[in-house]
């Protein structure tokens, strides 16, 4: 199962590079699921995956502040 998750992680990395913004959100949800599953198994996840997920959270927070009235 771990090998399947690692394979899916590699597929997601390639798909994210060529994805459109609309596709990217769905792919990021899948990435989060795979990273969580790997971490639950005690497997170290690649830094690129962690960085992508952290960037997504930062963007969401920034978007909330961009829409705040002054």
C-alpha cells in the first residue's frame, strides 16, 4: 500500500505541473489525502508535497484578508 501511495504522489506531482487552476484545487485535495495517509503510516513525505500544501494554506489565508473591508 505504501508503494501505491508513493506512486500516486509522483503522479500528482507531474499532474500539478501541467494543471489548470481549476484542476489544481482538486489535485491539491488528493495530494492532502495522500500525504495524510503516508504520515499516518509513519512514512516521511517529500518536502515538495509539504511545501505545496503549506503554500495552499497561506494563499487561502491571504485571500481572506484581501476581501476584508477597511
